[in-house]
């Protein structure tokens, strides 16, 4: 009985000296268990995925859309590219009046004009 009390007191003293490092180790361990449970959920979800068969290759066909697809330019060279397209290919391309913000209604108006 005496040795059990001595052992309990010694372990209490050892745990009190750990301080912050033990706290952070425990937090890290909790995070690991949380991520582990997420991985286990994914494993359960895709457990029967091996039973499904997918074709190795799916033939792709080229289709031309029935509508004009809009061309929206972004980036550092967008202004120069927009000016050149409007200058050289004004028949096919149209610009938006307010160029600061690209609005969906402005894109719809350009599509309605049958331009890109």
C-alpha cells in the first residue's frame, strides 16, 4: 500500500512538470484523430467503389454549339488584346461599354448582337 501511494505521488509530480508541451501534444493528437476519422469516413464511402466498373476509354465527339460563346479577357494584356480584336475583327467581336465591371447583362447584349 505504501509503495502504491508513493508511485501515485511520483506520477502526479511528473505530469505537473510537463506544462505546455503536454498540452500541445494532446491538441495535436486530437487533430490527428479528427483527420483520421475523416479518412475512415472516406474509406467507408469508397469501400464498394472497387465493385463498380468504369470503361477504360470513352469516345469523345466534337460538337459545335448552337450559340456564340462569349470571350471575356482578363489579365495584364487584356486591354491591348481587346483593342486589337476590336480594331482588326470588328465584324466578329464587340466590346462592352463600361469596361470597369463585366456584367452578365452586357455579355448577353453582345451575344444577342451575334458577336463574340
